[in-house]
């Protein structure tokens, strides 16, 4: 593994120019992080194998404590055929208040035939006034599987903060053969109306989405997933995407609840489609 | 005296935006039935507020923006771009129900257009199947030589009319209350049209968790008037 750090804080651009490139390969049934390049403040911990060689677990870090206006972060992930990587983050990501400039994190992933990418970061906390744009584009080749979730808290609610100014955007796009099959483009402008109205946040600070895109979700499987233990509070629902992927959404007040529900769905699907016993990472709490 | 600069265009817009256009728009409530059943939509003011939020932040803006793009692409003979916008719109429908309603209306309108225009059809029907409502509306507007901004306003008005009709049934409201609601939306519809025209491609995003959740819940709602 090479490690290069070059003057990553660009004063002229007004923020960090962080980069992460992760290249996974499968060698004799073992997934290996073959190449890793990083530029601060993005970084990864050493690979872990808590469930055997097949799946490589990678914990991503943001060493500057959070994302500020003007930051330009880029993450590129490549999975060779038959490789399997699970990516998560060491802690919640803070999206700090900006005095104007937008912070951006561009994530691209290429998942080659038969490979599995699980993108399961911990929650993000958008401070009031944050101006953040995240774009994630995933190219899924035949037989590739993608699982991903995203949990966002709007405002530091413990201190009574609401997301009254700023802009949060998160775009997730999945492609097969260059054709978009899933485009989830969320954009939430801070404001009293978006915070309170039932159309947007409905006075709930937390939203979450979980997407599973693998073998088709049959009506029977969808029915079964709907019977799994739901979050004790909050609003939530399941539906299917084009080509029979699964989408779960949550709106409520508890990151613990939403994480637990997503983990329940994820464990079930993982068992069904990847033949994996239930797993819960210690890092998720 | 001429009633308008282009009477034919006006008549075609009235036909295209009419609730009697047989494309099945009346069968969908876009989550309103669930919101009414769960007590989140209880009167005309609630519905007014919901529609305004949709126009300011919701997915209807994305439909409108894609309508303008499909119109411009058709005008330039760029059918590849029309096909791509249609695929993009299909991928951006948040729930199975919303995708079904968009595609069912789009398919019905595309078929109707095929029956109305003199062959051969200028657009590639097979590659546009399934066609989303906003794309079929754009093709009709272009084919019938409507001005794109007027077409967009007509699209928003017909969307609002459909949802108000749904609201009148599920809340329920009187017919006059429904008409008063539509009357009061005029400035908001035109404001939305202007904002939609300013959207650039990389800001085509929306915020409608309430709609997404209501539509998901509607897919399993026990008793319902509207399709899922």
C-alpha cells in the first residue's frame, strides 16, 4: 500500500482537496485492497476481515474532524470481478456551517461483474448553515451487487439547533451499461417550511435511505421484509426500484432506530443473497 | 377580432391539459389518499400548503424541468437525448407507485398522440417505452407547436387540477372549495414555472420525503379509491 500526502489544504481554493482511491481485487477467493491512494483529510484504516477472506472491510476516516465550505473531496472505488468490499466510516461526519462556499464530495464506484460493494457509512450531521453537495455514481456491471445507506441529521438537535439556512444535497445514481437505473437526487434547502412541513421533514431531524440492488426483490421477499421488526417510532416505508431493487426510507428522531432497522433489512438480504450469517459491526455501536 | 394571437395553440393546450384527456390521471392521488387517511390532510388549507411545497421543493419541478429538456431535444431532432431524459426520469421515480403512475399516463398519452397525428411518427416509440408523462406531454406540445413555457404552465396546471380533484374526494372537500384552491394557486404555478426554467442539470434535485413515505404507505394501504 502506498501512502502519499501532498499539500492537501489549498488556501486559494478555500478548503481541503481530499482524495481517496481504493482498488480491490480478488485473489484466490480473498478480496485484497490492492492499491490505495489518499490525500488528507481522507484516509483509510488497515483492512479488516471479521467475516473471512471473501469480504474486505475498510473503515474510512476524515482526519480534519468535519467538512467545511469550500472543501473538495473525491473518492474513487474500483472492485475487480468477484471481489467484495464493505466500506464504513469511523464516526459520524460533521457538515459544518459555511459562510457561503459549497463543500463537495464526489464518489464514484465501478463494480465489475460478480463483485459486491457495501457502502454503509455512519450518519452525517448537517449543522445549520451547512452548504454541502454529495454525488455518488455507481457503475454496476452484470451480476454486481450494491448495498448502500445514508443517514442524515439536520441540525445539532441536542442543543436545539434546526436546519434553518443552508443547502444539503445528496445524489445517488446507479448505472447499468451506461443507462441510469436509479437516480435518487435529494436536495433540502434549510428553512422553516422544509423543517416543519409534512412534505419535507415534518419536524423530524433525521432522514435515512437504504438501497439494495442485487438479485430481484420478489413480491414475496418484499412482503417478508415488510414483516421484519420496524423502527419503534418515526415514519418509514419500503418500495421497489426499477429492475427490482429495494428502497427503504425513514423519517424520525433516532439514529439508533434507523440504523437498527437498516441493519435488520441488510442482514436479512445479505443472508438471502450472499449467504452470510448476520453481522453487526462494533463500530456502529 | 381574434381572441388570442394563436387560437389553434390555445385550443390544443386546452385539450392537452384537460382533465378529460383519457390518460388515467384521475386514478392516482400521489400520496394524498394516505395523507388523508392518516390525518395529515384534513382541510383545504392543508392541501393548499402541500401543493405549494410540491411546487417549491418537490418532484413536480423535476418533471417540469425534464419536460423543457425533452421539448428542446425534440425540436432539435435529438431523439437520443429524448430517450436519455426518459430513462433518467424513470430512474428518478422514488417509489414503484409513482413510477407506475408516471409511466402509465405517459404510455397512454404517447398512444393517443400516435392516433391523432398523421403517420409516420417522428419519435422512436419502441425506445421511448415505457414513456413517462412529462416526456409524452413535451412531445405533444412540440408536435402541436405550443410554446414550451406555455406548455410547462399547462402541465403544472393539469397536475394541480388532478391532485385537487383527488383531494376533493379523499378529504373530502366541496367542489367550490376545490375551485377556490385552484384559483388561489395561479401565482404559485407561474412562479414555479419561472423557477423550473432556471434549474440547471446538476441541480435537478428535490425534497419530498413526505410524498415518498406517503406513496410507500399507499402501496400497502388496506382500503383505497386510488390506484397503487
